[in-house]
C-alpha cells in the first residue's frame, strides 16, 4: 500500500474509497495529489475484491482545484503557475500532461468510478470529478472552471464529451459555476440530492454496481469509453493541455499573475469575474 499524504484510501465490501484529504486547503491539488490519485486507482484496480471506486473530499467540499492563490502570488519558477521568460512550452506541457493522465486514471480504471461531490468541485477539482464515470452531487454543491476566464484551460477537456458543444462552450467560455441541481438537469451529474441524502444516493448506485461481476463492468465501461476515444479524446486533451500553458503565459495571463502579486489573488479574481474587460491595458496593444 502506498504511503499517501494528500488522500486516504480504504477498501471494504467491494468498494474502494479515495478521500482527497487536505481539508485545511479545501483539498487543493498539491504536487503529490495527481500521482497519489493514480496510485490509489491502480491499487483498487489490482484488488480482486474491489468492484467500485468512490472519490470524495474531506471537510467542507470536494476539491477547490489547484492552489492558485499560492501559484499566482509567487513570481518564482517553483510556484508552478508559470516560468521565467522565455517560456518553454515543452516543459509546461510535460508537467500538465502528466497531471492530466493521472486524473484520467479514474476514466481508464477497469472499475466504475463515482465522484461524490459536496461543497464545490471547481477548476482542477472539476477535472478530477469529470474524469469519473458518474457524478452524484449535493443539490447546492457547485461545479465549474472559473480560470477559463483567464489563466487556464481544463486539460482533460471532459466538458464537451459530457455535455455537447453548446453547454460546454457556455461553461468553458464564461467560467460560470453551476449548482448540483443544474448539473443534474443538463446531464452533467447523474443525480443531485440534498447533502444530507448524498451518502444514501451514492450507496444506492454503489449497491447496484458492486453486485455485477468485475469482468462485466470492465467490458461495458471499455465499450463506452472507446466510443469517446475514437472521437479523438486524446487529441483534444493534447491541445487543451498545451493551451493551458499558453493561457498562463499570454499577455492577459501574465497580467493576471502580476495583478495577483500586486493586490492579492482574491482581488485579482474579483476583477477577473467582474464582467469588465480583462487586462484592458493589454487588450489595447
């Protein structure tokens, strides 16, 4: 069993539970978490007694995404948010591609994966949730990718494959957060229930899945997944991962990081989400 630092792993009664476990940081993604998610999924895949994998978050929510406050407010290369110029896109791509494929271990696992979402699954947290086969959400939970407004592109690009072009464009272009209730209405979540009923809703689906033979689950999941792989999922993710690096090093992306260093991440986000033109001094060049 790996020595996990950013999550916990438990297996019981044919169910493996992966709990993102940095509650003091709203389970923000650190350098270890993507690798540990993959390791936990591989552990569950190896266990012949596990039929279903559930991913959840400790504390007040599922996952608040990458620790962008830390990344944006620091100017050194170790911040993870950008490189000193000149920017080397190949280094940026290599790091983010590895994270993307670590998250996609949930999609490619031989066993069904369920994201149990309470509180919020935002930015990179939505990447993790959308790589799961099923989303079951609290009706007042929130999901979305706010960095799509500036300084980010969702690298797994699962929005379009789960929603279709119009709804995907709306959420990816606006960076809007939607509730679990709306996510269920548009088909992003399988269902949304009051948070007090969330465990029961997850258990109901788990109960239906864990009695199915592992080989049957694997074959069915592979058939569905290959339909999306044949649509070009890997190609889409390659472009999205490259564009994520571009977004952090575009004129507006550099402005956003400089603004965060100047006035703090919270104020920079407020300006980003205000509806006013982003980085007007940059746009006029």
